[in-house]
């Protein structure tokens, strides 16, 4: 493995760690939105997290994460309040960042 490949692997690992933390916060936002659908702060935070995933996934070799982030972003932008779907996307992203053998 070259130094460049090692550095990229390290960055991918950091992306996975920060994404796990992001997913926890996103889950909390969805919990809040299920209890309080009009909570603009939780919706804004959730949108920001999905936007981050949409922009960063492909950068680190996780194209599917970018796709999932874009789908959720569109739902939020169009006013589609779909907490169950957002949870599905959060779970799907979680599966994508798990190491593959």
C-alpha cells in the first residue's frame, strides 16, 4: 500500500467515525420530528446532515451514501414529512459504512 492509499484509508475511517456520530444526531432529530412535526430546528439540522452526506459520500468512495443523502434532501425540500423513510435512509447509510470483508 502506498502512502497515498494509506492516507485515503485513514480519511475513509475518519469519515465512517464522523458519519456514525452524524447518524446518532439524525436519529435524535427524527425522534423530535415524530413528536413535534413542526419543529423547524430539528428539520433544519436533519436537512444539514443529509446535505453533508450527499456531498461527502462520493468523496470517500461511498457513492450510495451520496445518493441516499440526495433522496432525503429532496424529501425535505419538497416538504415531504417522511420520518419513517428518513429512518430507513439512516439505517441504509449505517449499513454502507460498515467495513466489508
